[in-house]
């Protein structure tokens, strides 16, 4: 029983910790294994096919593709970044205030302490929300870069595929597999 008597093991803090841990476990074993396997297999196959169809386009793809990897690396780094201990303690305090207020709602209501607990709840939220606002901006920028680089790859590949049609008079149908292999469509 002394475990729950310690201030760091109150029901509010334990509930907050458990609610934060469940999504982390789920995301670790969810779709990541399949996506990693798919990437490991499809990237070399795509590069081999594009070299088979058009070596110039292969050089373009090989030059642009690492930028996508860098963008994904930074995006995943921001996603995986763990909350600091201070943030975790603040979130636990927020959960503690909320749960204890709800558990003792009759006492809170009879002593007219709703405004005090609301203010205490908001005060505990200020620090973590400020940190999240800054972190979310960087997360948005990294996601935008990681997502857009592949659209730039598609645009460059289609532009490079149109060049022989316009300047060399090639028929467009044989170029479609080359373009699709070069962009991973």
C-alpha cells in the first residue's frame, strides 16, 4: 500500500503515464515493420529497373532520392523525440489535478473551488503546450519537406521524360514505363 502513498505514484499520475505508454507500444509494432521491408525491397528494384530503361533518368533519381531519405530521417527524428522529464512531470501534474478534481467533485463543488482547480489545471498546461507549439512547427516543416521532395522527383522525372518527346521526336508510349519506374509509381 505504501506504493500509492508516494506523491509520484498518485492515481492521476499513473493514469497519465499509462495513457501515454499504450500508443507508443502500438506504434512500435504497427505498420513500421512492413514499411521498412517494402522500402528495402522496392528501392533497389526501382533503381535497377530505371537503369535498365534509361541511365540518364537513373542518375537523376539517384541524385534526388537521398534528399527524400534525409527528409524522412528528420521527420522521423521529430516524431520519435521523447518528451523531456520536465514535460512528462507537467503532463502527470495536469492529469493528477484533473483526476483528483473529478474524483472529489462533491467536495470541490461544496467548497466552491472550481475556479481554483481550473486555474491550477491551466497553469500546469502552459509549459508543455508552449513546448509543443514550437516542436509542432518543426514537425510540420520536416513533414512538408519529406513529402514534397517526392513530388519534385515526380515533376523532374516527367519533365525529363517529355524532353525526348519534344526534341527528339520519340513516341510517348515507350517512355511511360521509363517514367513510371523512375518515379516509383
